[in-house]
C-alpha cells in the first residue's frame, strides 16, 4: 500500500501533498505530487513518523484510576504495584499486555521498550509480551531487567523474588536464551542502583554490548541519599564507575541530578528518557531536560506506568514542565519535541523519520477536531492529544483507523476484561 499525505513532517520539515511509496514495509520513495494517484491511501491532517514509547511497564496499566485515595508517596504506591505483580501469570500478562499495546497502537506508537522484570527465572513472561506486541501490530524491545536486591544492602522481599535471578551471571545466562526477530529485539536493563549491587553493575553493563541498555536513574531523592551514604557516589557516578554509561544506554527519569551528573551523562552520549505524566502522578519531580539535551544526551519519552497512554501529551508535558521549572516558554522547538517522541534509536530500532529506507511508520493527526482546529500545522503537537490520531501505519500496514484497532477491535473491552481478571 502507498500513501498520499495532505501534509507530512519530513527530515527537512513540513511538506504538502506528499506521496510515500512502500515496498516490504519500508519507505521506497518520498515525493511531492500535484495529482493524487489512483489506489493510494489518503492521510489527512499532519502525518508524522510513528512514536517510540521508550519506557513501559505494561502491567502497571491495571493500576490506572485505582491509586488516588489516601495520598502517600512513590514508596506507598509501590506497595500496590507489588500486590499487582504477585497476581501475574504468563497467560494473564499476555492478555493485559495485548490490550495495553493495542491502546498504544491507537495512540500512534509503533515501537515500545518494555522494562521487564517479572521473570520467575524463566523467559515465559518475555515471550508472552512478544506475542502481545505481535497481536497489537507494534514492535517490542524487551529490556530484560536485572533485579537482585530489595534496596542497597537489602535482600529481595517475597514479591521481589519473582524479579530476581539470584546473580547477574544467572540473569545474563537466562537472557542469552531469548531470541530477537522482526517483532522483538532483546535488550538489557539495570533496574536501578538500589536493585543491582555495586559489584554486579559492570557484569550487567557488559553482558550484551550490542544491545540497548536502560536503567532507572535518580527518580527519587531517597535513592540518591542511600547511594551516597553507602558508596560516597551519586547513582550516576556509580554507573559511570561500572562502565554503564554510553550511547547505547538510556537513563530513565534522570530527575534529581547534580551538575556533575548531567556532565557525565552528556559526555558519554547516554540518552535520557522522560516520562512526564508518570513523574507527575508519582510526585517524582521535574528533571533537567534542557540541560541534559544541551550537554549531549539525546532525549526520548515514555508512558512508564501508563497513567495515560498519549505520546502527544507526553511531548507537550516535556515542554510544559520546562516552563514550570524555569519560567520560560519555548524551551524546546516543535521539531525537537517530535524528535524526542520518535527516537526509535533508544530502543535499537531504525525509524523516527519519513525517508527512503526507514520503516513506513506513520501517524496521521487530524487538524480539524475541537482540540486542533485553528492550530498551525507545524505546532499541532502542542494542541493535539491521542484522541486526534486518525490513522496509524506500522511497517506499511494500517493498524488503526478512526479510533478502532484493525485486528483487536474493541481495545477498551479487552482492557476491562484483562484488568478485571487480575483484580477479581
């Protein structure tokens, strides 16, 4: 299938009347035309590359709308998350993740990074997530996560035992048995400096040198305080000592950083994944996004615990948080925001651009809804939401149109059934 776009965001900027020819799911050519050829699919509004959701915990979706009474902190929220994790089986996780990834597809996501630590010392859960992504029509980077401790110098608790392989070597041996294919790419993750002891960090960092490596970093001040007390180093400095910072590494959250931390991340080319809606929901704080970008850290975005699944909202929140933090507007240009939202390289996949040789991942954003009507096309990312996504194409195939998933059908019903099953 080929596509004609009313407007498309190309590497050089916004262009009108764009014809995209596709071969085997890859963009074969991009041109502007005055006449629409017969037999092409018409995409109206503004067409952008498919979004990359660089940080996901799919099972957290079952917590949405269930954690807001009684106040609390990140740490009290975590107890509810543990209770949910204890209920998961590979079969129930498949059903939930299929619906969650379907919700992502409706919102324009073509690739997701799943920060995966519910293992039970097997790969059954990982392959269940692979099948869920395949059914939803999106690509998956399975960031299989090393999780060995319940905190610095603390053993794992009863629920956390499901997350642990016992040692970094045992974790690496299990992950080595996972196989990448055209749906799933296998990556690695250090859960945090809380959950991987100092002596094991380098083992995880070096285990898969050609794969993406992600890590939760300085999401909460308490993590920094514990790390400094135990090691005399910030979490960033500890990761640097272990050789875990590099261009293939993405630091998730990167909220509470020192100037020295920012310099280490930028100089090493380590990326930073911000999850603004989750960081707001969990009262994490607002990280130094502009400073990290200026230091040399490529930015990406994730929906993390899925308080919402809306890449456009995450994109806008990245800019809005900078405005709240600094009192200045326009901290990121629309082009920079789109680049963060489409950074597939953070997940080890090609993409993020509409150009020959790239996967044909397209998101058509309507410019005529009550939210977007009157917006300048080049600024529609700052007014649109996932509700304004009209058509989603992944590898040249339409996976969602008019708010309906082409193969899964009623994603809302799938979500309700999967979540009710877990909480029954």
